């Protein structure tokens, strides 16, 4: 890991909330990063040799960016604040390890971020052999450090999985905990244990249920509320982006439950 510096900075949120929430909400931003825009020569009279789908183009771009460390120099040396997370030695080890392995194709670097095995398998199946830079910087902080992160990186740099994988990892953890609890309850009560309403609702959920919603003004809610737990809510400025994120996270989660 590069030298420690205060690159992630707390954002003052005074005057936004009227008290009573101190310590509950904290936002940090990373401002000191460079985007080295690679200028492209104008090809006025030249037609493109071939056309690729936008997804293929993005994936290709990601592969190129993962190989070339110089294109985005996004440094976040203070991913984990020692006061909040404690074990900085472990974090530094992970990060330096990560740097060494960045050019090689293996899953060790992904697993050093604390991702569960099922997600690692999904990543392998999707052939995301190494994380992109924004993913390397955010995943350990979000999963191991349980930090809230405000990150920025250029389009096509892999931001969706940077926030999506911690969400999926968190959901898997909740599900694992509730399964363990159910098993231990059953053992304790010699089976026949009553499920709580929450557990019942949770069990009704299709394993891979993800959806896009659109907002409509002045909606009247019907009395009957479906009591399914909401594990995560991702808000996007456009419906197109919501669909893109859903497709992307579906691609990972469908591999998890295969
Ligand atoms: N680690 C990775 N290795 C290879 N491909 C990846 C990796 N992470 C993401 N991708 C692929 O790169 C493409 C772009 O990723 P993504 O859509 O997350 O970028 P983004 O930064 O969110 O872009 P935008 O700003 O346009 O929303 C997707 O097709 C995705 O499948």
C-alpha cells in the first residue's frame, strides 16, 4: 500500500441534520485521484474497422485498464481508519499483496477482500480474473472494514461490482446466519420449531430475487403490505442505469445460486 495519507476525508454534515444522529451517519470522500485521459487521435476519414456491443467494449476497456496501472491513479491510502477498524497491519498486508498480484491472473486477490466462496466462484465463472482499481480500493474497505465509501472512477471502470459485491456478500452473510440460527433452533427444540414471521417472509423469497422499480409521484399505497425483507436499495438517477446495474448484479448472483 502506498504511504498513509489523509486521502479519504470526512465530509462535514453539520446543519443538515438537527442533532440526535451524531456518530450514526458519516460520509467520507476521496478527492485526491487523477484520471489520466488518454487522448485519441481524430480519425476523420476512417471508418471503424468493426463494431462491438457496448458491453463488450466496456469489458475490453476494463481488461485494458486492469493491465495498465497508469491509466487511473486513484489512491486511497486511508481505506480503513485505524481508529474505526483497528487492524491496519492486516490491511497493509492485504494491499501490498494485492499490488504484487495485480498483473497475474488468479482469484487470490479477490479472496483477500473477504468475499465468500460462492461469490469467488461466480467471479471465476464470469472470468473476472482480477479486480479493477476501483474494486481493489473499495472492496476490502467495504467488506472487511465495513466502511461507508464515496468513490469516483471513470465510466466502465467496474463501479457496479465495487458496491454490488459488498451488498451481495452482506446478503449472503445474513442468509447464512439465519440458516444457522434455524438449524440450531431446530436442534435445541428437537425440530418442530415455529418460524418467526421474519423467517417465514425470508424463506418465501426466491433465492435470486432482484428487481427494478420506478418511482411515480403521488402513489397511494394499498393497505396490504407485502412483508418481505428489503436487503438492499440502490437508487439511480435514470431507469437505464437501474436496468444496467440489475443486469450486472443478476449476472453475478445467478452464478452464486447455480
Ligand atoms: N474485474 C473485472 N474484470 C473484468 N470485467 C469486469 C470487471 N468488473 C466489471 N467488469 C465488466 O466491465 C464492464 C463495465 O463495468 P461497470 O458497468 O461496473 O462499469 P461502471 O464503472 O459502473 O460504468 P458506468 O459508469 O458506465 O456505470 C461490465 O461489462 C462488467 O461486466
